């Protein structure tokens, strides 16, 4: 079995204002920095063998806080980087709704059909996160793995883990500085905990429904 602890990065400077980040690289907000420390304290109770992170600042800074308390290094892995939002990158949700209204509708209602203009498709993200999960099975059987990622690859991972169609992409909660625990067993995957945020207390902020 692989015990997988999936972590969404703490709040970035763009999360509170609803700006699409994609592969752009804003840092954690002041609240996000505090969230990452609370998250690290919570996960310090877990035995952890290895920590993976998307290479972007908001994920790496979150992973670094966890790694620091456990005396581990952080392995950067492009397979769990955020989706490339293409022309949406850097735009506010309200701007996207106005300028790309039909694409936005499809993203909310039919996400599995979306390929962002000048960006990436959800199917492409699904392929790379599935490859990452297979890597964990092959490389880390019998270990506990932390993977710090973003909302799109994490939701795609849940679909891959459960064998669920990507049309169910939005069915999984994914708040900033949350963690989930999955047992990757020989014949099945079991989500034991999903989108846990109680460690954040007053620093909890609900994720934007369109990001």
C-alpha cells in the first residue's frame, strides 16, 4: 500500500481576488504563509517518507514548511503542476465570464471537454497525474508520500484514483492548505479523508467555486 497525503497549496496572493494563475507564479499571501505553518504542524504528526511538490512557488513554499519539520527534502515534479490556463492566465474570473462566456460555461458544466486557448486540456492533466500515481505505486510501495499540488491536478487525481469520469471533476472539495489521505491498495484506492481544513481555524477561507 501507498499512503498518499494530497495537499493543496496554501493561499496565494491571487486566490482571494479570484485571479487565474495556471503556470504563472505568484507567491503565498501573508495569510497563506501562516496557513502553511499550521498545515505543517498538523502533518508533523504523520510519518512521512517522501515529499513531492509542483515546482511553482505557491506549492513549493507550502511543501518546504512540511519538509522543514520532518527533516526531508522536497522533490519537484512537473506532472503535478497546475493546468496551463492559457489565455485565461492572469485574468479575474469576472473578466473570463465576460470575455469567454461559452468557454467558462463549459469549464463549469463540462470540464472534461475543455482545452484552454493557448493552454492545456483537462484530459492532458489527467494523463500526467495518472502517470504520477503509477510512479508512486512503483517507487514508493509501503511508504507514506506527501504530494503538494493545485486544485486542477488534485481533482483530476481523485477521478483517476476512483476510476471516475472527468465529468465529475468538480465533485471534490479542494480548499487552500487542505489535505486528503488516500490508501492506494493493491486492488483499489480508498479516500479516507477529503479536503481536511480544521487545522486552519480562523485562517480557513473557502475556495472560489470556479477555480
